[in-house]
């Protein structure tokens, strides 16, 4: 095989691996790529995952293809650095995920007795079996497997799902909604005391409970908030456009004028 990546077929995985190897070459590579570490690349990995989600939300399949490639590049980048350090290589990454998928789907890849028998919590049982087999230490607590690095909203949802499977949960959404009202009142009380620490704590409790409410309603809180962000962004843009047509900016308007523009902006968009 040629040692020149640019001469290899562009649709092959081997080409991407060769490109990354060249980029990381201390003598012939890219200075920026050479000086990167796991820690410096990690933020880009997270960013690329969000851009994949954005392409899906936009229904832009051409962009999704591109963003999936960018995310794949992140995997290759980390694997290359690990190979250079003698820890593992890309083949090890592929082998590990293949082993995991086969092990966690006995109803698909298992023997005749196991096939077709899908238990609702099969994934969690498989993960627990993997941990037990690996011999890795752990307290066994429900929250152990929820990464600290997750975005707070996502981590809250995962923690609540773990708690529910452990038997700690509200019986229905009505109880959670009552809890939302309770937390909102506690936030009001904290605001009256003007204690920044107390306000922050109560606000966190309220946000956590709202995520729990979304879970009980079988809604994705991240998706709901993303749509609310999009709706607010569109309305704000409409307000700015309407203000600009009068030769003024939003900041130049008084509260009553801004409220009137907000009402008009809401009417311009179809409400769900």
C-alpha cells in the first residue's frame, strides 16, 4: 500500500487512518495536530457530537453526512494518540465495540434459546454483567455509571432513570408537577432572603424536578428545551426586524413597545 494517503481511495477507512497517521507525524505532519492531547481534543469531540444532533434536528442529511465524518475523525484522532502511547489502536476500539454489541444482544446473537427473548432492561443487565466480569471496583450505587462530564440536563435525566430502576421514583407525573410547584415556592422564599447560595440551590432543585417531569411525561427535556430555544430565537429575530423597519433597535424601545413587538412576533408564528 502506498505511504501517501492522498493517493488512497477516499471511501476507505484505511485512508482516514493513514491521513491521521501522517497528520501526527512529528517530521512530516501538521504542527497543530502533533501537539494535541486527549485533553485538548476532548472538547472538539463533544462539540462534534452536538453538531451531529443539530444536523438531525434540522433534517439536513447532507450536513449529517459531513458531521458524522467529523465525529468519526475524533474517534480516529483519539485512537491514534492511544496507539502512539502504546495503549490501544483503532482496531482495538472496533474490536471492543463489536464484542460489546454482540454480548449485549443475546436475543439477536445468542443461542436458539436466547434469541427472541427481549427483556425490557436487557441493556442494563448486560452492562452489569460486563462490570462484574471485568472485576472493576465499584460501589454498586445506582449513580455510579452516570458520567460526571455529561451536560447537566442529560446527567439529571440519566440519574433519574437510574433511581427509578432502583425503585426510587414518583408514581405518576401529577406528583412530580406538585413537586415543581413546591420547588418554585422554595425558590421564591430564597429570593426574598437574597441569599445567592440559597437561590442557586433552589433553582437547581427546580430544574432537576422539571427534568423529572419531562421524563414522566415521556418527553426528552433536551429536545423540548432546544425547541424552546429555537422558538425564542425566531421571535427575537422577528422583533429585531420589526424594530429595524422603524429605524430603531430593540434597546431603544421602552418596555411597552417591546412587549407589543413580542406579541406581534408570537402571532407571526404558528403556535404548537
